[in-house]
């Protein structure tokens, strides 16, 4: 099956800083999603982005499917951005996603 | 819309006991799935369903059964709980090839 790797595994930022999280996948994909797991354990869908670029407020994501990677950009980070960010991908019909190991982000005030 | 609702939030079982984790969604999503999350790891797919009456295995199906008699409900059954099944379980739903929506999880401990 498809392999999904995320980097860096851990990231500490000062409030207001920008960051880029990376997701590499081992095969072509037709489904790529980013999620945020907050400190209470809730998983929130950030982007459905099998290709191209999307923006939502301070967050944006870009997937370059031909080169098998996706990037999540966080600008002007806030303490509420803390948590774990997961990338998940699939190369089949449907939503049978394979998750990466996550990037644990801590934003300090 | 309540979204995806999981019950219970917490459960403690003894080895060998059985139980059912409930999952319901009110968004008329055809796709539903169960994941488990172990400490320091990403989520792994247990079982999934692409519609009522249709289920299939994911990456880690052993020890778990599912059924999908209605569009709304997708229960996960542990037939004989083992300590290795201690985990946080997440149910999710979506339209096909659309953003996946997760429930708040069930924290299960098997002693």
C-alpha cells in the first residue's frame, strides 16, 4: 500500500512565526487530506487537496502530485495552532486513507 | 447537524469481554470507517463501508467486526477484547472522495 511520511516530527515555534510542514507519499494519489488534532484529541479536517493549492485564513496547502508531496503552510502562528498535524493519502476510489506519523507543533506565547 | 457521534467516550474492559462501539452520522454520508490511534502513531484503518450492506477490511481488521445495516450507523464490535486493543478509536464519515469528518473518539482500555 501507499506509504506516507511527514516532516519534521516535532516543531516548536514562537507565536507569530511562519512554518511549513511536509508530507511525502510513495505512489500517485487521488486523495490527499490534512488534519489537525487539537490537544483535546479532536480531529479536524483542514484541507481536501489531491492537487493544486488552497487557502483558508492563515493556513494554505499545496499538493504537487507529480512529485509526490504536499506542503501545509501556517502563517502568523497562534497558540491555538498547537497540536498534531496529520497528512493522509489514498490512491484508490473512496476515502480509505493512509495516515502519516504526524508533525507535533507547539506554539509558545 | 450533530455530525459524527461516537459512544461511549471511555470504556474499560477485562480481557475476553465483548463490547460494541457505536458510531452514528446524520449527514447522509455513504462512506464510513473506523480507525485506531495508538500513542505516538498515526491512525490505522480497521474497517470501512461504502454504503449500507457493504463492508470491507482495512489495514488492521483482526479482532474486530463491523456491520452497516443503515446509512447512519456503523458499529464496531470487539468479540473477545485483548490488551493489544487498548487504543483510541475514531469513527469517520464522508461523501466519496470528499473531506473526511471524524467523531470525538472512544478511549478503550483492556486490562
